C-alpha cells in the first residue's frame, strides 16, 4: 500500500517537508509575480500572498526579496532544463560518440540532431507553462542582472553552443564564427517569437490557439528551415 502524500498543511508532515513545500510555493509564485511587475514593482507582501505563505517565510528561507529573486532565476533554469536539458544532453552525447569515431558529423546527422533539438524547444515555447517564464526572462533580457547570468549559464549558453555546433556543420563554417552565431540566434528567435510575440503570431497566422495542430505546423516550419541551411547560405 502506498504511503499517503503529505502536504505542507498536513499535521503529520515533518517540519522539513513543510519547509520544502513553503520554499517551493515561494519560488513558483516569484517567477510569476516578478515577471509581471519586475523586481522594483514587486513587494514581499505580494510575493507571500501569491504563494499563500507567511510574510516572514521570505527572509527565513531566502534572506529577503533579492535572495528570492536570484533563487527564482535558478529555479526557472531548472524548470526549463527539465524540459529541454535531456534532449540537449542526448544530442551532445551523440556528437561525442561521433567524435570518438574519429570523424565529424555528416550533414544528414547534423540536420537530424538540430531538427530534434529545435522541435523540443518549440514544444516548450508553445506550451502555456512557459508564459510566466517568458515574462521573467524578457525583463532580464531588457535589463540584465545576476539573475540573467544564472539562467544564461545554466540553460541558454549550453543550448546555443549545441545549436551552433550543428549549424556550423550545415553551413560548413566554424561554430565560433559570427555567421554561425547569427544564424543560430535566428533559429532560436524563430521559435521564441511564438511565446514573446504570441498575440501577433496568432493574429498573423489566423490561429485561435497554440494547440497540437499548430505545434505540428511550427515543427514542420522548423524542419523546412533546417533543410534550407547550406554551406553557401540559405538556398
């Protein structure tokens, strides 16, 4: 028989379990509230209210609003990684395997790996769960703080490096070249627009929602874009 699940309000839950639940509530609420109002526009009272916890929990667990903000960025990085990290690691493992064979990836291998990686990223961008993530990240893109460094190093940089390596194969250029960097950023941007410019995308495409059919269409577009990458540029 399975043991009953204990919640933060369960009198049988240990102090540690209640503490973990409180901390988790604050982290999840912080991503949403900071994303909507920014760091300066967010009060600790609003954060505690959104999380449904006591106001004193913020200094107790995080030392204050700034500590919670940085912890929320780390939590956001872990949430994104939980959706795209495994795929990125699979791609990196396959590239390492190919390298161990003493050869570079073929164009077909690079195209398949890049398409798979971008399809996974598209699923995250289209999903409603990424809406509060995007709000938080957009603010950090506009005015970067230490929080941006945490997300960039944990999620963005590894993803972009994997994309650059594959794009470099397709463009027959070094992954560190400006041309490859620009093309890689453009590829990622072509997916991010469906989240950061969601209203414009829906209106332009005459879609009512971003559902399974729309996701399939976006994936098909990604496949076409990747297929168009050639050493001489887009043909």
